[in-house]
């Protein structure tokens, strides 16, 4: 892999940091907000975090497809598949949960699901970064 793909590896490192912060700090913190204040704070949080996450996730998706089509192989195939899986999990599970919180109709079970189910995304993003880094360093075949 050429150094031109370093920007994609950078996006992976950023997403690994973001998802760990969200999993360990932000999502558990939702349960400490009062019901009427949570929806207001959540709308501000999603607006701000989207400025960071949307470009990173989009970059991963587009970069993953580019990597796969420019250099077909095991590493880019696993990468593209994992990014698509992360997008699917995000839109199938987390967008609806965030919508409920933002509308002020979420309950404690929704907040608990947000934390427990996000471990899947956290682990996948960390594995994605490790996979890409290992590939970049030549530890995995391209």
C-alpha cells in the first residue's frame, strides 16, 4: 500500500478514538441527564459530533471502495466489508435510538441499549483500525 493511503489510516485512527470516547464517556453519561434536559443536550451533541463523524465515516466508505477497486485483495476486501457493516449497524440500530432520544421519548432501556449495543461498533472500529494498520505495515497480505 502506498503512502497515499495514509489519509484513510488516519481516518481509521480518528474513528477508533471517537468511538472509544463515545463508548466510555458520552453514552454512559446520557443516563445522568434529567429527562427534560436530555433531549436538548442530545440534539446539540448529535449536531456537533456529526461534524466530526460524518466526514470520517464517509471518507472510510469512499476510501475503502477506492482501495478495494484500485488494489483488489484480501485486506481491502475485509476493510470495505467491515466499513459497510459499520454503516449498516449505525443506520439500523443507532440512528433510530438517537432519534428517540432527540425526540424526548427514550427511556432507560433505550439508553442502556445504546451503551450495550455500541460495544459491537467499538470492537469493529478498533479491529478495522488494527486490520488496516497491520496491512499498511506489511503484516497482512495486500
